[in-house]
C-alpha cells in the first residue's frame, strides 16, 4: 500500500507545488506522512459531511482542491472542539485521517481544474488564456451557439442549480473559462476577443458593465465550475496506484439553491 507521502508526491507530479500562489497552502496539511493508504476519498472541499463519509468508508486519506486550512500568512491560532474548524480538524485527526489539498497549483496545471472545466463544456483545442497567470483557458465550440442556449448548455453540463448571465444576445463560439473566482481575468478574455467568459463569484457591477465592455459573462457557481476536476483526480490516482480504492464524494454537492417564481 502507498503511504500518504507517496500519494502527495504523485499529486505534485500532476500539479507541481511551485505552481501554487505565494499565499496558498497546498500539499499534506493533516495526518501522518508515513501512514499507509488503502482507500481515498476525493472532494472539492473537506466539510463535516465529507469527513463523516470518509470515516464511514474506512478511508485513511481525503484529497481535496480547497485547503482545509487556508493561507500561509494566517496560521491556525487554536483548535477547539467548540468551533467549526476546530471540530472538523479534531474529527479528522482523531479518526487517523490525513488530508492532501491541491489548490492553485491544480488551477494552473495542464489537465487540472480549468482544463477539466473546458472539457466539461466541450470546448475544442483549449489552451492558456494570455494574461491570466496560466489559470484560465480559452477554446472554441464546434459551431456557433446562441448566447442564451449556451448559458443553458453550461448549466446542464456542469449540473449547476442555475447560472447567472449578462451580455448582448447573438451567436457565441470563442469561450474563455476560469473555474472558481476568476472575475479579475475578464479583461484578458476581452483582450483575446472571446465571446463569453465562464467563471463564478461575479459581482453586480461586473455584470452591469459586461455589455458595454463587449463581453458576455456567465457565473455558473464556484462548486460547479471546479467540481469536474474531482473526477480527474480519481482517475489519476487510480492510474498511479493500481489497487488503491479511490472514490469521489457523494455527500459534497452545490450548496446554493435558486428560487424561481412560478416553479
């Protein structure tokens, strides 16, 4: 059986640690590096439900995208049973679980978060979007699609509970994507001549300015735009460690719900 350390090293081959942003906290964040692993649970986030799922399945390791403890410059000051983070961390440690988190290094990695998002949307020939620190991708639809129809396509492909969108109607074909909160890169999508930028966590003013700037925006949600990478991680770990039991969390899903009048 591989150790946690060996699995971490394999994940760093997929998404090198050097690719992480300076403020980020990636790699093994909890547990014993020498612990042997027979079963792994993969999830976008390590929540209470994900920890409970891993314990119930007899896992020794959780691999996630978002760090269970974030930001190098904001270290954990206390771990208390009566705080949400402390309760989660103690549950993980008391049950001999380890946690490996691949965050911004997985965003920029070939085959990582944003290539998985581009693939989920069926974009052809995706490549890096210039001016985005290697994070975002740009590609093409096989044929033009009306903007509203493309918004529906995004919602269905990502299994989102809904999408927010703004911009002029008309056909779209050149698409930029940025999984998670990538609003800062909208100008790069405009400069590249993209018809649409698909990302998440957009503000009111970013939507308000979209048509005037000549870009269409789709906010498909943080979870839906990043969750496709979990299946990539499952497949990668199974290929690296034949015999290792690796599964994607069934408990972790989009938490944002939408109410539509008349439904």
